[in-house]
């Protein structure tokens, strides 16, 4: 390896890792803002949130990796051009293609690694992320006793505390409404002081200096309909609450394994084959059901069916029906037509849903390859662009990288949406952005190779001057 190759690799690797982790951090912040309502106030341990962020970061690699390659390549060659190191390299007889060769080998290795990552690691990360996020969203709110507020999180109980101690365990002026009785009348417990203790299943309140009020029907309710109020004073008592339903339970991941984003290439191929077979069998069944509406299947047992000779009926068909039966015949025809219409509309909706699932599988299959090619494409855009603008640092390179990446992301997003709706072939959904921007990468590489400015103002001006001269 030549020294110039080592210089270029060192100049590229440092900004690549920095930009990659910065972009990952920004995407994780967006993730937290999106799911903040599902995470706050549920009493999760710190390692549960950290585990969720770890799996979410794996899903963000498909966006962070191409952007970091684009930004770091612009910064690397922009810095080399700004410091006239590219001029020195070219003056030594090394062309831009030769100077880009070690970085091209590195980007190729990263692209191949990204393909294996999207095929093997990303489905597993999506599986873990999807199952954990499902458990988090379905976990009930943790039982938090707040001062001066009735809390009804625990079923059949309402608890109010005037003040909590500094230790977070001692409670002052506790009031509990117990709705567990079958007569619909709540029991009331009032205590001057209490302490909390809990485990995985129960919350225990040790109450002191209090009163319990219970209201019930009299012993002879039929003769004496008046209610009886019982008041019991206590020095100390324990009140136990079942909070086992508040604990987060991990769902079996097998229930999420058939999701499209959680399959590799082999699994996607099998799923597409099974969905296609189901769609074909459904279409055959639908055709059979619709045809049966117009077939006469009823005949008297013991008699053979005779083929009717078709007759040409001229005029209004209803005139052939006797007047007393005309109303029932019209109603029967209307009911049959309405039944066929409802059946067909239901079958059409089912057909569209099955077709959309097949398209999703086809798009996900192509996306396994587009991550690797997008890394190569954005490198061929960023490296020549940095050599042309000759600006390093985090100023102009960041702006240019964000602009080109937004163009790439918008085209790919619109193309995938169009493919899902059926207006575009599923193959072109993930690949359209790469197909559109590939000529731009070739153009920028040519411009950087011939040492031409991106937009030569003088050449454009001379072109218009010559054009006007010809008109004159």
C-alpha cells in the first residue's frame, strides 16, 4: 500500500465514524420524540429503554450509513482540495481515479457488509424491536400515587393522599374508596398516616390511626329497608392491592416472525410463493362462487335434468310473468343482484389486500440490495463533488450532503408509495432513486476527472453570446 493510499484512508475514516455516530444520535432523538408518550410514566427500568434504543439504532443504519458516506466523502475531498493536496497528488502523476481507488475498495467492503447486515442482522433486530415495542405499548401505566389527586389506576380502588414524605414511602392523610363489594356501595378507609411497600405482585399499604366506614343493608331487608353504617376504628391495619397486571410481560417473538420486515431473502421468497398461491386459489374460488349464482342447481329427486331449448324473447321480459307473481319475481331478482354485488365488493377488497401484501414482500426483497448500491452511488456523488467545491469542514459540505440525501430520500419514498398503490412496478420502487441519480454521479465524476468547474459561468456566458450572434 502506498503512502498516498494511507493518507486518503485516514482522511476518510475519521469523518466517516464521526458523522455516522452523529447521524445515529440525531435519528435516535427523533425516535425518542416519536415514542415519548409510550415510554414516559410507565415505570420502566433503564435497561429496557436502552435495549429498545439499541434495536431501533439497527433499523436506522439504512438511513445513517448512506448519509455518513456522502457527508464524509464530501468533507474528505473538499478538505484535500482546499489544502491543495489534490493538486499535489495530480502533479505527482496520480489521477483522481487512482486516488479514489483505496476509498472505492473500502466503500465496496462497507457495501457488501451492509448487504449481509440487511439480510441477516436487520430482520432479527426488527423482530426484537417490534416485539419489545408491542410489550411497551400494551403495558399499563405504573401505579404512581400523587399528592392531592384521586388515583384510579388499580381496578376497583380510588386512592388519595394529601402529602407524601421526603422518603417517597411515607403517606399523610390517606383516603381509600373500595368498590370491590357487590352491593355497589363503596367502603371508605381514612388514615392519618401510612407507608408503602411493594413487590412484583402486590402493593402493601400499612395504615395507622384510621377509620373504616362500611354501609350495608339491614338484617331483615324486606321489613327494614334502611341501610346500616358500620364504623371501625383501628390503630394499624394492612391494605393489599394486586398490581401483577402492571408488570410488563414479554410476548413470544414467534408471533411477529412472519412480518415482512423481519424476514431475510429466503423467508421473503417463501412468503411471496405462499401469498401468490393463496391469491390464485382465492381467484378460482371467487369465479366459482359468482358462477354458481347464475346456475340452476335445484331439481326434483328421481328425475333427470332435461336441457332446456333456448328461446328468443322479444319485448319486455316482465310482461311474460303473470301479474300476481310479478312483485315476488322482481323482489327475488333484486335480492339476488344485491347479494352478488355485496359478495363481489367483499372479494375485491380481499383481492386488493392480498395483492398489496405481495407487493410489500417484493419491495422488501429489493430493499435488501438497494442499501449496498446506495452506499456506492452516494460515494460517487460525494467524492467528485468535494473535489469540485474544494471546501472542507462542516459548512458547505453539510449543506450539499443534506440536499443530495434529501433528493435521494424523497425520490425513494415517493417511488415506494407509488409501488404500493400499484402505479409503479414493485421493482422500480426501491431502485428508482438509484436509477435517477446514477447519471448525476457519472456526470460529477467526469467533471472532477477533467478538472472542470461544476458550472462554468464563463462558458455559459460565451454560449449565449455566440447564440445571439448567430441570430443577428
